[in-house]
């Protein structure tokens, strides 16, 4: 017959509880870090998607209006409940073949801090007559 003391059958020892809590703490901190990184990645993806839409909207506005002269331009816009800085440049295309008909337009979108570029679009648009 196996004789054990009543205290041994009563539950976990203090050492076992401390080891279990340490393992739980390591797993919980890893899960928290992973969740935080996932949220940051999602926010960044959302910002880049909105910036692309802002750039496409601005490029479409340029398509529908008379193309401005060759130069660099900048504008502050509010879209999707956020402030953006849109910079665009109009220049001659690198090809001499189409230079008399087209202009190269580069649209850059920044967050409202003016330092973080979120997107850039380049297009060839018909030259104003």
C-alpha cells in the first residue's frame, strides 16, 4: 500500500504555482506583443490605402482640368477625416517622341506632418492646348 502524507495530496506546492505563473506571464506577454504589432500593421495599411485614394483623387482632378505649367506645386487637403499634404510636379516626359503631346505628372501624398510620405503616383497626362 502506498502511504502519502495528507499535505502532499492537498494541492500544488508553492514552487509549482510560481512556475505555472511564470509560464503564463511569458505566453501572455508574447500574445500581447503579437496583437500590438498586428494593430500597428493594420493602421499602417489603412493609412497607405487612404493615401493612395487621395493621390488618385488628385490625379483625376488634374485630368479633368487644364494641366498647370511645368513646375512643382503643393496643397493641403482634407479627405477621409484626415489632413494630408499633396505635392505634385509637372514636367516634360523623358521621351522626345511624346513630349509635345504629354506631360509627366508625379503626385506625392504625405501625412499632415509633412515628413512621412505615404504614396506616390506617376502618370502621363495630355498637355493643355
